[in-house]
């Protein structure tokens, strides 16, 4: 909800000057803050509720889509047996390892090609060509190379996250205000200081955009890779469940993917907020 | 002595009575970009501590001259000597440039932005305190912890001035630093620059397109036209100068006549 809408909704309450929940610093009521936080969850909760109701009334057959309560039960059982935690930790470790490897390589190439036209001349064409091959098309080849071991997933995730981070880092480094770079030079900054104090912070907002794209691609790649070839992980769990027609577990796996995706996004947003405090878009409004 | 001078005390001979400013001799300086000759064998001598304003129509080469002096650009011909020696001075921190835009690092707080200008050899423990003292000198002592984004245009330019002064330069080159400010903030900034110049007596080189500003601040006004000095005017009026006085008006009249004659 936008600020304008929010103030339109809650102004009358503020005028009555008695609400004990009113935030003295911000002037926004506690209720308004609660609303801000929960707004994003209203729609998912409504969807799940109507899904439950429709299932109970028999409009949705359990072998097509089991009720949320059945999915929750399946989740609880998987959690109790330790199976869920195992598969989730395997998937998360793969995702993070791939993100780390691909992200660091993308960052290094992005910075190198942003700073050095020599490096850009020699590597960018190659990278752009590779980029246009859908990395998931490499799955058959990757299975031939690595089998269905960890390396295969790591390779695919790393390849997938490399490009968004590379392209956005490159863009960020290249678009740092040249006036600031000139200022740094005039004020006697060494190349390292110039990079640390001017170029990297200037490129950071763009790098974060890359990171957000990369996180989406990270989960996507992992799901596909695990579904096709794995011996553990959430995708594997879903595929096993399909073999035994356990629709509730399949749905559970899908929901967990959605939650993990949201979690990754929340963590990035928090990191962004911390690192980009200076940016007017991230200023926490004062009283 | 003011708080400023004691905080920024550097091993410069100003205390011993010799001028703190850097003297400057420009000899047949040329600069061309492609076919376009921006500066044409320009000769100019500026004694230490003088406040010189350079005016001229846009494209007359005044910013190019400043960039050459500041070491941001290399001449196509001729040379610039500081204290009788060709080439840039050994101490690069002796020359500071202030740009038309504040050029503050938006991701550094105001205090840290001023620290950028401190001499490299300043001990880390002293940097923050010195930055704060410099901010105090430009009237922003309490803003050290703010982000530049929350400051007004004039405040940002004052932070840029504090940064430029942080190394206690012997030559301060100002490239239309007040061009983007509103009229009132401008007058305020002119007063600030004049006061600090009177205290520190560095050589000041102000590029401006505002004739009144040049006359209010400078000991000498140089009019550039097509890459050459068209007119060199001494302004022997006492300071602080009263805006709108008859003497200033007469000088302004003379400058404008020359400006539009060419």
C-alpha cells in the first residue's frame, strides 16, 4: 500500500489523539505499521483458505490437489522423520555453494571488464555468446560429465547465477559517475582506494539488482536439476513422491520452494538496506 | 589565529612570514582538442597569494586553463611553472580543485567526505576530528554524521570547500563553484571564500561567468577571449567590498565593455 493510501486510511484515527499504540517518533499508528508488514500476506492466506474450503467441499479432488491441511500434515510427518530437514539442508547447501561460486566469478569478471577495456575486448564477446545458451539445455551434457553428483548441480547453479551478476556488476562499474572518479584522482586516491571508496560503492546498487535476479535463477536451476538428476534434495523428494503418487508431498515441496524463494528475497532486501543506507531510496524516514 | 589554522597546521612556512601561496608562471601555454584551439600561447604570471578571477564567454578556454593548472589535463604546448620549477609541484596536495558540482561521495557521510581531502599522511586517529573542525569552519560542524543527500545545494558546496581546504592547499582552483547556487546562497558563499582566503592567503584562481562575483572577490580579473588574455584588470579596492559601490560599478562597466567588444 502506498504512503498516500495509508495516510488516507489512518488519518482519522490519528486525529482522535488517544490511541495508546501511536508511535510517538513516527506519528504512524502501530496498527498502520502492522498493516504494512502483513499486507503482502493477505492474498496468500486468502488463497490457502479458499483452497482448503473448496477441498473440504469436494470441489477439488484429493488426487489432483490435496487440501492445505493434508499438505501440512505431510509436512509435519516429513519433519518428524527428519527427512524434510535433510532434503532442505541438501538443497540449501547446493544453492548457496552454486551462488557463491558463480557469484564470485561473475563479480570478478564484471569488475575486471568494467575497469579494463582490454579485458572487456577479449572476454565480453565470449561471455555474451555463452549467455545466450540456456544453461538448462546443458543438463544432458552435465550429467554425462559429472553424473548426478553434487558437481553437476553446483556447475548448473553457478553457471545460472553468473550472468545476472556479471552483467549488472559490469553495468554498475561502467556507470559510476565519472565526475566522482575524476574527483578521487584529483584528491590523490590510489587506484585501490579509488576502487574501494568510489567505484565499488557506486556499483553496489546495480550489483544488488544482479543478486536478486541471480537468486531467482538459483532456485529455478536447482529445482530443475534436482528433479531430473539427484539422490537427495527437495526436487528429489518431489520426484520420489510422484513415483508413489503422494500428491501432498509434491505440493509440499513446491510450497517450500516458494517459501525459500521469499526468504532469499527478504534476506537480500535486508542486506540491501544495510549496504545502501546512503541511497535516498533506502533512507529510513525520520520523525 | 583561528581554530581552523590551528587544526590544519601543516609544516608550511606561512608562520615564518613567507607567503603560504604558490606562485605560478604560465609560459606560451596551448591546448587544442582536434582542430579546435582552446588556448593559444597564453602567458600569465600570478604572484603567491593573489586572488585571480578568470572570466570570459563560454568556450573561451577558462575551464581548460584551470584543468591544466590543476593537473587534470596535459598542455599541447608551453608549460606551467610553480615556484619557478616546471611541471606539477612535488607536493600534489598543494593544489586543490573545487568543481562546479559538489562531487561528494553519496555513500560516505559528510565527515568522511571531508576526510577525503586530508593529506595522506594524516594519522587515522586524527582524521575524524580534523574533518569536524574543517566542517566547523564552513559552518556545518553539526552535520558531520549526515548523508550528503539530505544537504541543500549550498551546504553540499560548503562541504566540498571544506574538503578542498583540508590539505591546506597553497593554490586553490575554483571552477565556477557557485554557478549552480541561488543568488543569496551565492553571496553567502562568496563571503565565506573571501574570509578563508584572507586567513590562509593561498593563491586563488576563480573561474566564473559572473562579472560581479569576480569583482567582489578578486585582486585581479583576467578576461579570456578565444584562448588569449584579452584584458587584465587590477582591482585595488579595499575589502570587504561593498556590493553596488560606484567603484565596482565602474570596473564592471569596463569589463563588460571589453567582454562584448571581442
